[in-house]
C-alpha cells in the first residue's frame, strides 16, 4: 500500500522543533535512528539493515549502542498513527533524511519499499545480533571493520562520520558528554574544521576517555580522533574541512546508500537478502 510521502515529510518537519529536548530539536536523534536502524547490515550474510525495522525487538532494541533511540521512535509514533500505511522501516529512514535536509544539509536520495517484520512470525535470525554498530571507544581498525562489513570504502566512512556535525552525547546513554560542534542543530562541515584544527586533549573526569577543546565546550570521541590520526581518513577529513560542497555531495550519496542497505530492490542484486544456497557461486 502506498500513500502521500510528501505529506509524511511535512509531518516529520512539523515535529522537529522541540524546545524541551536537547538543543531544541529532535532532528539529530532522527539521523541517529536512521543510521543505527541501517548500520547493522552485513554484506557477507546479507542480514541486518533498514528493512524490517527490527530495532522494535530484542536484542537490537536493548543494544547499548541504541540507548536513547526509544525517544526517537516515540517522537515518530504520531506520524505513524496518522499514516498507518507507511512502514516503520520507511518512516525511520525517511525521518533521518528529512532531518538532514531540515538542518541545512544536502538532499538525501531516498525511496520507499521497506517492509516491517511481523512480530507474530519473528524468528531469532530476523533480528541482527548486538555488536554490529560502531564502538566509539575504539580506533581506526575497528571503524574499518564495521564499515567495510557494510560495503563502504574509506571516503564514504569519513563522509558518514561527518554526521557528528549535529547532535550531542549524553552521559546517561553512551557515557560520553557534550556536542561535537558549536551548532549542533545545523548540518555543515564544521565538524571537520574543528577536528582538523583544534588542539584536542584528554578530558579530565571520571567518565570514559574522550577529548575536549581548551575550554571544555566541545568534545571528540576516540573514534573521531582515529579519523584525524589515520593518514587515509585524515586526507578526506581535511578535504571536507576545506570544501563543504564536496562533503555534502559525498555525504548525500553515502547516507542514501546506508539507509537502503538490506532492502530488496527487484532484480537489483546489491542488497537484497538471499539465502546462502541461492547466492551465485563465484566462477573459478
């Protein structure tokens, strides 16, 4: 069943401003929801990804990496009730794309077609295991392992990490605290400008290792610093710091690819989940 996606977009935009939440907007957490709902994809087993909206179920719902996303899903529930024809999988990913655009970022290529797993017929294999999302405490080897598993290259990895231009960390969720940039509700290349120019130092506190600027107003995670310290990653970070247009173009393509992971697209062999026995054997 299909409906008016333009109206859904407008209804998502209408709820983005929320004065009592974080910096007055739920747009950043919508990006995180779309990201995490899609970032479980494994190109080898062709499992996970945005299709199915499996974050509604355990163990994915209880994954520590998804802490706080129950708020994002709840914020979108009135939109779902108004448009019951749209799948949660389409709604969550569309909300992330709309959020990027509403905060001044690029237009993300998005198309519908995701379906929701029926809880009545759910099996353990339908829900991806925990541990597939990035661990902010780890370095470039871990970052590459996670993103390569999804099918991204180094340039796409750095572009996607640029989503840290918006939002903030919460000590009661991830354990980390603070925003990455001075404008956590405006999508820009400021993250890369700050990452590559500020003198980052270890934060003195009882929490997990994170890095802060001289005034302790901004923060970077160990995984962010890995982008700066890895020569290949740093090359793209510096490029994006200098040219926002290039960053926007690359981010739009990478994020559009991310939210489509695991979605069957007719005869397109790209992401569609298939049983291992059905997979075409390589020619010798």
